[in-house]
C-alpha cells in the first residue's frame, strides 16, 4: 500500500486534507502513515480509517490528535528512525 508522509504546514491541519500529505492524497484503508521531521505540526486525525501501519519517528515533535477512530492493522512504531 502507499506510504503517506505527513507534510502539513499549519498546526491542527486535518488528516482528511490531501494537501497535508506528501503524496497529495488523504489516507484510505490499508495505507501506511509516517510522521517525520518533514512536518512537525499537529495532525488532527479526523478520519475513521484502518491503516496498515503507523510510524512516528523521533524527529516528529508534533502531536496526533485523534477525533475519529484510527485503527492500525499491522504495526505501530513510536520514536523510530
């Protein structure tokens, strides 16, 4: 599945906004999500979606605020490289 890198420019940007992701697409079921130093602003997860994986690198210093259900099917890595 596609790897989507969080790249939003403004704090509180919505996960449902395609412009918040490096690929220009909002997450859909089965995608892999990664948060890196490419954007350190807060993500408001406003999607109810089941993603394949979630990686939050140690370089990401923002927050992920879930206001909808986020299900991770395969794996979660927090603080990885």
